[in-house]
């Protein structure tokens, strides 16, 4: 007699993660694994009627920054609200282990500056119950979550741990430094690190303005670390490059990969300063892959866009002297002041001034939009505030001012600063279809007051397979495979990302027609009342982790089957 399944999903339309055509089937699961796909005769202890619903593997998000949040929260939101059942943290070289007590504040300032997670939140939320990276993983292994989490060893933390002040000020590593970092990296992989991450972009700075410690790390340093990790077990070298130095840094990283045979994964975007460079980058990557290297490119699902507003980290008027004079006031008081005609006239009479903030620039109102409801991330140029102002015979600053005062000062402006040089997402469409590409760069858990991109997995389904009006679309099977199986394989998680017998029972049941993203809103639910941007989602009827329903109709069930993943996972036999 066939054993009774723990859970059966009945009659769903299956996108199984392989990329093949949709089909209708039941899915049974027991003991955290999928046991049968097809016509399941046995009745489950629990059943979900999925007739007319889309059934997918759980999504694997390879680029998040939950390194702090996992220490104070069991709910890995907002990713868990968007069908993600596995999140990989420790990207971009930033994180909180290894770390000596004397460097706690240094790493907090780096995370605050690079990822816009407020210092008070991190200082209050992180318990610092570890020093080494294995101790950090051991501590996390005692916790449970609403999804699985995997960790990478962050280069900045490792460099400061080994080199102290020399590492922080970006001094070249000595041979002894390299040997020590390599040994600790090898130890991290043996403890369960899925990879190692580093950053070489000028945009990554501490909250005090210093560049990230890894900015100019030498080729010998990276080779020593990557080689040691690959010798210890399967791991990935994740990195982010700067457009101004990519012509030097990409060949160097490919040499590191060639010498060490370590798989590499890095972010590719379209930059306004060199809007065609991404084509050359992908050509170099594909040539390296043809030569035998394992290379993955992480592609953002839409423009990487800043949200600006009075309640947020930045706004286009923040350097105007008359605004700076009231910037310290609580939001309601600021709004009341800004509604006074004389202050409005004063602020609008002034000019924005340059700052050394990498995410603030003299506002370009021809690349600034009202996001709208529902939010529109692919608007035509005539929707920009600059074009709207010319059509109305006013200044764009006036439109921005009034838009930010809407909704009692909670109105937001949207500035797409990557992947939108052409005023559309055609380049993103091409990048997503590249053989090396996986969806990435959601930055879940980060950029709490300026970017809200953890909804990338949902946007891939809504915009790219259903709603896009300004260009070609992608198929549902393609998108599901890209952000489940393909992402899982890119970080060595071979036992997930497919709906097939023997695979991990991470599954979404989605009302595809009702799947919908709402505009971002500010929530004050982090430690000490810290602020973060969140985006409500409709349409996820059930999210299942290890065979257990963690979310039903968008609401948490309280189940926490998620655990720390230790290292690459073997293929299903």
C-alpha cells in the first residue's frame, strides 16, 4: 500500500523548472521531498486545489543581503512574500563574519553605506554571538526561518579581520596576508559557505565615505582565496565591477577563474555612461564559457531604480539650502512647512549642488518618473518629469515638489539609473536571454530607504510573461526555469529548483491572472523602529518550503521549516 503523502497539490498547471511546456498534474510530497508528479491516487494528509493555478518550484534568489536580518528575524521578508524559498546572502563583499569585537562598528558602517541598512537597526539587531565565519554559521544553524538561507564569505570582512587597519585602507596584501586569508576561506567552505564575494565598484562606500576595503585587492590576493576555496569544495566567486574599470577588472577576474577553476558569478547591467558595453561584456563571458570556465551573469529583472521622497533616504531637493534647514524635522512637520508658499518659493529658487554621495547626483528630470499605481517600471520618455514640465510650461522641480508632498508627504519619485539608457527594457530582454544569465540583483534585505527590488521574482512573471506592452515578452516556462533551476545550479544547489520526484519540496501555487505588485510603501518594522521599503503582492496562494506551507494567500502561517544550507548540495539520484 502506498504511504499517505504529507501534502498533495491537485490539478495545477505545472511549470516544472526545466523550461519545457506547461502541463497539468498533481504533485505529492512527503518528508520534505517531492515523491510523485502526475496523477496521484493517494489522498494527502493536506491537499491544495490548484485547478487553474500555476504551480512552480520555489524561487532561488542568489543575490540578497539578509546577513543581519537573519540574526534577529525568522521571517525573511520581503523575499518570502515573492515566492522565494531559498535566499543566498553575503553578496558584494559585505557581511558580518569573520569580525573581531573591535571591528563591529566598522562593518556596520560599511553595510550601512553600501546597502543602506541604518546603523541603529544593525547595532540594535545584531547580537554578535560569533567571531569566526564558522561560528557565525554554527549560530545561524540553531535558528529556523520561513525559507532556506545560504551564506557566502564576504571579502571586506575577511580582509579587515586579517589585515586590520591596513585592510580597511586598501593596502596591498602581503604574502602572509594572502596565506592567512586563503586558510580562512578554505575553513569557511568546509563549514558550509556557498561562495566568496567581493566588490570593485566606486559606488560601494562606508557611511563615512570611505571606499570598500576590497576595491583594489590584488590579483594574487583573489587567486589565493579562490584557489583555496575551490580546493576545499564547490564554491562560487561572486563579484561586482565598476563600469570605469571593467576593461581591466573583468580580464583579471577571468584569469583568476582560469587559474583556480572556481565558478564565477557577477552582475551585468546597462550603464548610461557606456550603454553598449554590456554587449562586449557578455561576448567576453561567452567566450570564456566556451573555453571551459563556469561563468554566470546576474541580470536585474527591470531598471535598477532609486526611489526618492521626503520619507526616504534621498530626494532631489536635499541639497537646496532652504530644504536642508528643515530636513531634521519629523515628516509631518516638514510637510507642513513645505506647504507654506514662501518656503516653496525659496526651495524652488535654489539649485541642487553636487555631493560625494554615489547615489545622489544633480537631478536629471528627463530620467525621473512618477511610479504610479500599479507601478510602471517601463515608462516612455514623454512620461518623465522633464517632458511633462515642458508640455505644461513649468519647471520639473515644481512637479517633483508637489509629487513628494502628495499622500501626506509619502509621494515617491522613480529614477531608473541602470538598464534604462534607451528609455525601454529591450537591453534587459536581451541580457535575460543570454545563455550565461540568471535573474539576480534583487538585493533583498538591503537599500531600505532608496531601492525596493526584492519583488524581482514577481516582476519577472507579471511584466515579462504577461503585462509588457513596449516590446517582446518571455514565456512562463523560461522565466520559471531561470529563477528556480538555473539559479539553484549556479550556486551548487543541485537538489532544488525542479518539480520532479526526489527534489526538495519547495513549491509555489500562484493565481497567475491575479498576480499583482502594489506600489512600494515605507514600513517601520525593523529593530528600534527602523524604516524599510516594502511592496505588497497579490496572487501567491501558497508558498511551500520542505513540504510545509509557510504562506497562504499572502499571509504567514507561522511555520518555519527553513534552515541554513551548509555547502553545495548533491544531485538527486
